C-alpha cells in the first residue's frame, strides 16, 4: 500500500513512516502542501496521513487536490487542535475518512491506514507469499 504522510514535524513524520514501513507500506513523507501536490501529480496513493494544521500551505487544499486527481484516495487527518472536532471536516473534505488526535499511538494509526486503505500487505520476497495483516 502506498501512503503519503504530510507532516511539518520531521521527527513525527519519520516515526509514523518507520512504523508503517514495518507493516509493509511504501511511505513518502513531505512537510507541506507543495510537496504533497508534487507527489500527487506523479502518482496515486491509497491513504494520506496529514496534519490538519500544516506549517506550509493548507491541508484542505491538499485533500481537495487529492480528491480531484485521485478520487479513490482516503485522507486521515491528524491534529492537536479541537478545530473540526464537531465532525464538520467530513462535510468539507469528502475524502476524509478519519480525524485523529496527534497523540494516537502508531499501532492505532497503522490500523486506521490498513482499514481505510484496503489492508496492509507486506512486500513479497522471492519464495515468500505476501502476508495480509
């Protein structure tokens, strides 16, 4: 599964990426809107994990572009604010599938990615079958 992480905190983005890679995902990490748009222009991803409050650009602009370019892509918004806690994010961003607190444990984040992305699948090596988690 291909996952795009959009997170301005480099250490946090790297931590999420390492965990998802251990689960068999191919992960790209970018810091903001421009990097995310550049990735989405050239390839599709199944899931975007994105901080709702980006240091560079707008998370809603990224979600909107993903919806236009790759309508099947799901967006998991992660935030440390109470903004949109009323669930209105799901009306604003039609590809939004989850709204999680920043403190969500990596295992739980991976489970959400697996659920909304169609299941985690490890890369199969020679003589090995892919394992579905």
